[in-house]
C-alpha cells in the first residue's frame, strides 16, 4: 500500500510477497533509513553506523566493527563486565528486599544495560548516585525523546517554523550543545596521565585505529 505522509512517499509492506521484494529482491534500494531531522542532527548528519546510508563509508564502518570491535575474541574479553554488573544488580535488589523497600525493575534494568554499554565503550559507570549519573541519563532520555519526536519540517518542509513554536527546535539545539561529553571522554582517553585500565574499551580501540 502506498501512502503520502505529508510530502514523504511511504510504502506499507503488508504481505509476504511484497516483503520478499523489499527485503531480498530490492534490498539495496530499501537498505537506508529516512533522513529525519532529529536523528540526523544527533548522529552528526548520519555519520554513525545506524543512520549512515549504504555507501562505501558504511561498509568501512561495518568492517571496523566486525574485525576490531565485535570479533569473538573482543566480545569474550568483555564478558566479565555484564557478569559483574548483573552481580551488582542482584546485590542491590537483595538489599532493598531485606529492607522491605520497593524496587523499580524497569529503572533497574535500564540502568543495568546502560551501565554495561558505558563500561564497555568508555570504561565509566554512570549507574552510581551523583551528578554524572543524573547528567548522563537526562541526556539519554532526552536524546531518545528527540529521535522519536514529530518534526513538521520532516513531512512539511515549508512548515519548519512550527517546530520553533512547539519548542522542539530549541530542545534539539540544547541537547546538541550538551552532548560535548563525548569530547570529554575522548580527551580523558588521550590524557597521558590517565589511569590505564587493564581492559581496553571501545574508545581505546577507535583511537588506536585513528592513529
């Protein structure tokens, strides 16, 4: 079924035959993602693996991920991190149970996954109480909200001014300014006085590839 969402042509796949055409026969034509404002801005104009178009650049990034970041040896080296974090989570839940306190499982599991990712990627733990945790999770929630928000400019290009009235443009600009923590992490890894971790994280690997 063919639809138009504003000025954006949209194909709705509703049967197995058409799904085969899209996913197999013409998979290259349908391999990209729509260029939506929030996603493009937060991914540096589609420079990350998730939102980059299927080009030589994307294939090179996939190659780096396959050979250097997520090969079997590297994945095995990260196994101790989720094991440690799950152990910490169980211990925390046990303490709450002993004190007859309620546990928000959705929040606890969210912190578990984000902490595992941050330790593997940055060698940092944002699960603990404090300003850094509050800042990181606020940015994470806001980024997710912005990526899923409806921008009039995406579907009605001449009505981009409505996004300013609704405050979405200001929210997007604010979070872009606050995402400088990526640069802070890179600077921390480049600092010659940085305490060396026994386990190399993803940031170390990418910096090494750049050099």
